[in-house]
C-alpha cells in the first residue's frame, strides 16, 4: 500500500440510494405516512427473511426488546440476565419493566457472555436471558438453550406464555445481526424472541426503527402475540390507524394505558428498498472484512471471526484489539486516525462503567474480563459506502500505527 492523499472516512454513514429515496417519496405522495400498508409489507418481508411466521416493526430495537419482556409478563420481582459488555439498550429495557438487571461478565478471550457465569446467575426469579449478537456474530445458542433446559426445575411461570414455554425465555438482542445465521438458521428464528435494530448506523436502516420476531410457541397463537404487541405499541388502542380507515370503522377501545412506539410508513419505505439491496450489501461487508483481516491479523491484531463453519455474521462491526496497549494509548491511536481523516469508535464501554449502572450498584471490578476486552479495543469503519480505495487507506494508516508501536 502506498501513501495516498488524505481522505475523510466517516465511521458509519447510512447507505441510501435512489431506491430508498423513491420509496420514501412514494409514501409521501400516497398521503399515508404513519403506520400503514408499507409497514405491514415490511413486517411480512422481515418475517420471510428471518424464517418466522410473524414479525412486528416498531420505532427502535429498544422498543422491540421491551415489548418482548412485556408480552412475557416480566416485571417487578423478576430477574433478567444481561452481559456486562454491551450497549445500554440491552439492559435498560429490563429496568423499564421494573425487573432486576443481573449482569454477567464475558469470557476471558471472547465478547460472548461467560456461559458458566450465566448458569450460576440463574435463580427461581430468573425469567429471561438477553444474549447479545455483538458485531453481528451469533452467540452459542446451543449452550444457552441447554442451560435454560437444565434449569427448568427452578422456573416459576407467571403468565400463560411463560407457562407454555415452561422455562426461562431467551430474548436475544439481535440489534447487529440482521442477516446473520447460525448453524444454517437465520438470526430472528433462533432465540425465543429477537429484537433487530434498523437505526441509521446499522447495516439495514429505516432511519429509526426495529423489528421483533419470535419462534412459534406451542399452545400460543402467533396472531395473539402480534395483536398484543400492536396494543402495547399504540396506546392500547384496539384498532390501528389503517384499520380505522375502513368505511364506518371509527369505533375503537383503549384496552390498556400503554405505549407509543409504532413504525411509520415513511420509515418502512426505506426498509422495503433496503430489503432488495441487502444481499449485495452483506456481500460487500464480507469483502471488506476479509481485506481487513488479510492485512491486520498477520500484524498481531486480534479480530473477531465473522465467518466460520458454525455461523455467518452480518458483518456489522470490525472490532479490533491491539494486545498490550493501555487505554490511554488506545485513545491516542483513535485521535491519530482521526487526524488522518479516519473516524474510529469503541464498542463498548461496559455497562458497570456508566453512571446509571454504578448507581444501581454495579462495579466494573466485578467484571474483569469485560474491562480487559474494552481497554484496548478500537473499531474501524465498516460500511457499504466505503470504496476499495477507502479500505486501502484505512489499512495503510492503521497498520502504520501498529508497526510503530
């Protein structure tokens, strides 16, 4: 790689083409801009893509994850287990429903939660586990489901869905994992409930948005789950705006004083265009990851394995770790890359390091693996707006810094 003129490479801009713009314009011209036919169509396409019978599109992954907990009847007196190494949305939803957040450390040599610690953290109050498919790489769901099956004797159901499941629910944070697969099964159809993010920085975007999918539960009607999510996400109103447009169908009821987190058709329009482009976008991410790996792994940089016999990642984040550097040196490198025009990031500052979680009584000293994973982590730009020249430029600047250490 040879020196090139200084570039300006953002960390994760949305990949918006004329296709998305045309779909949005069509929605605007139609006069239907809130939840309507495009949202319903996107729900159908998401369900087909991930391999479930149903999906619900809402205004964020956070809303989707919270709705899953509410559908399960999880609340005060219950416990939900979450890894300490994640973004706040994985855990804040537990707080929202009034349950107790139980954090567990990650593995010493991995960003996946420590499954032994997970097993030991389960009590008779545990109602759900929220594993995180960090960077778009699926967790070890065989191990997770084996654990919840082994702990069935402790489980005490408190609503009919919990009773039908007969065990702790696996409510995966699949914010990064749309398009990923594990043992040939698509993320979204692996965990009991899966919550995707379609935020602006994600692989697949509706600007703001997300989708909730779930596996069939014996004895539970999928249409009932779908209807209840609709109620929770639209003020407890018995009809959505689309249903109320039918002639003479103004009458509705408010069956609960609930929430407002529906997706709009303007947002869904972007998603419908993205669905058509998404296979190519995932393929491009794989190309970039393979190029990064070919240069950085030989230099001793630790990277995640996105593509193995067990899983295919969505390639959402290119997380690197430079062994032996201090947090201060990590910050210096990020600044140096920024001075070269390359925006880098850190994924993630563990939850116990944040004020909100400190105030809940968590201490990072109790999560040494999470801290050690975080301390020298640097995330490089990985998105489908990168040109081959951009990729070469990032590699040239980053590898030059690594060689100088």
